[in-house]
C-alpha cells in the first residue's frame, strides 16, 4: 500500500512538472516623464508658440510641423539649419520691404543737394535756405519715424518676452518643487518675477527715452554751428548704456550666486532626508527612497525639456524683431555712406546718427533677451546641481 502511494505521488509530480507555466503579459507602461507631461498643462506657454507660428511659421516650417507637447516629449525637434535659412529669408524680405525707405532718403538728399547748388539762381538766398530746411525737416521726420518703429519693435518684443517668462517660470519652479528644491523655489520665484518686470520697465521707460532724447539733441546740434548740445547728448547716451550694464551685472550676479547657494542647501537637505528615510524607517524606507528617485529623475528630465523649449521660444521671439531693427539701421548707414561724397553736411550727420542709435536700441533688446535667456539657464542648472549633490 505504501509503495502504491509513493508511485501515485511520483506520477502526480511528473504531471505537474510537465505542465507549461503561463504568465499574464503586463501592459507596456509609458515612461514616467511622459506620464508627468500628460498631467501638466502647457496652455500658459502654448499661446506664445502659437503666436510665433502665426507670425513667422512661413519662414520656420518646423514651428508649424512641431507642437510644443511633441517637442517637450522629444518626439520631434527643430532644425537649426532650417531656422537659419528662414532667418536669412526674412532678412532679405525686410531689405526688399525697406527699399522704399532707402529710395526716399536718396531722393530727398539729392534734392537738398540740388537746392544748395542752385541757390545762386534765386534773387534771395533765403528762398533756397527755406526750401533746403523744408527738405531737411521732411528727412528728419522720416528718420524719427524709423527710430520710433525700431523702438516699438523692441518694446513689443521685450513685453512679449516678459509675459512669456512670467508664464514659464512658475512651470519650471513647480517641477523643481516636485524633487524638493524648496529653498531654490522660494528664492527664485519672487526675485525672478521682480527682475523681469523691472527690466521691462527700466528699458522701455527710461533707457530708450534717454537714447531718443540723445539722438534728437545731436540732430538739432547739426543745424547750428554756434549752438551745440552734443555733450549733453553724450551724457544721456552714457547714462543709458551705463544703467543697462549695471542692471545686467546685478541681474546675472544675484541669480547665479544666490541660486547656486540655494541649490547647495537644497541638495544637502535632500541628501540628509534620503539617508534618514532609507536607514531609520524599517522595511519600507529603502523602497520609498527608490520610488522617489524614479519620480525625481522623471521630473528632472521634464524640467530640462521645458527649459529647452523656453530657450527656443525666447530666441524666436527676439530673432525676427531684431532682424527688422537691424535692417532699418543698415538702410540709414548705407544711405549715409553712399551720399557722403555728394551731400556731406547736417543731413548726412543726421542719417548716421539715426543709424547709430537704432543699433543701440537693438543692443538694448539683445541685452534684455540675454538676461532672460541666462535666467532660464541658471534656474535649470541650479536644480541640476541640487540633484547632483543629492
């Protein structure tokens, strides 16, 4: 009987061992960063992407083909080569568009030269002088209108960049808060918002008006040989450039030094919390820290992707207005250069002055865009330092 039981047990084991094991196939899971991206709203920065597509999509087709969500997830990317080709096409478009301005400057300047050479034909030289000053006033009106256009392009671009930064910064700081950068977030949020708003007000309402007054004083000084205010104009120009340089230094210095210090404090605090959790909480402590590492890594990747998108949008916001301003300055510089041999005098001085000060307006725009660009880089880098120390 015992032998029979042993035989039955052996047969049962053989039957069980011969059966194939069947396991349920788990559904493939999406990467953690994709899951986080789906839960985050990008509507705040999406409208700026759409605005770029509407205004300049014809010159950068990748903007139309790529959505901001696909760009953040890494499914699609922008081609630097196509962007450069589009910028060159836009440059030539603006040159052709401003050909009428160049023609007007050439014709009016040649007409003023003709009046100067024919003044002896009039019975009174005062008649020719009046005609000359009428032409000169028309030229100055056109030049100041061009200067106003350049300032308006710069102000619009600065305003758009400021609004975009206000929409982008909370998104990046929110992602930073998910991996414990509490000190960095508490520092960056108020200081960034203040500096962004203050930079726009400073450049638009103080620096650019000073440059306009300086240019106007130089043009007025060219009319008279006895009464000059060029030193006052140089003072205004020096003050505006000096204030911009000082603010740029303060902006980058505060963000870089204090941002790095806050990131180090966050890193030390997070490393301490991880050690305590992993070693002093029984059973689940180590599991909890491993799961937290996965989420933090995903948040870091998503935050870096959002930062790259922010940098790209900042570049495109400033690129095309900068091209417009550059072309206007180029037109006036070219007109002054080719007309100087035949019409040297206050008109050429005025054209050259407008060209120089439009370049200064362009420098103001590029300086503000550089501040915003480096602000994003510093914030992203500071949070990376936090996790590196962790």
